């Protein structure tokens, strides 16, 4: 019984420290500074890279 309780408490502690970060993608065209763009469209987020789009646009990833 004690082992089960300790296991349950450990699992709760680990699960409580895990946070899923949300990533949002924004379509942009031209030369854009990723970090400042992320702050403008989603305050508090951080620049997380780019993804290819088509010939006229690409996607900027912002993580919050």
C-alpha cells in the first residue's frame, strides 16, 4: 500500500512539472525578423523557427 502511494505521489509530482508548450504558425511574406514578429502577433511568445510555404510565403513558428 505504501509503495502504491509513493508511486502515485511521484507520478503526480512529475506530471505537475510537465507543461506542454503551444506552437502557433503564422504565414508571412518578405523579409521578417522572427523574434519581433512573434512578440507583435502573440505577446509573450518566443520565435521557434520557420517552415517552408510556397513561392510567395513561409511560416514563422512562435512558441508560448
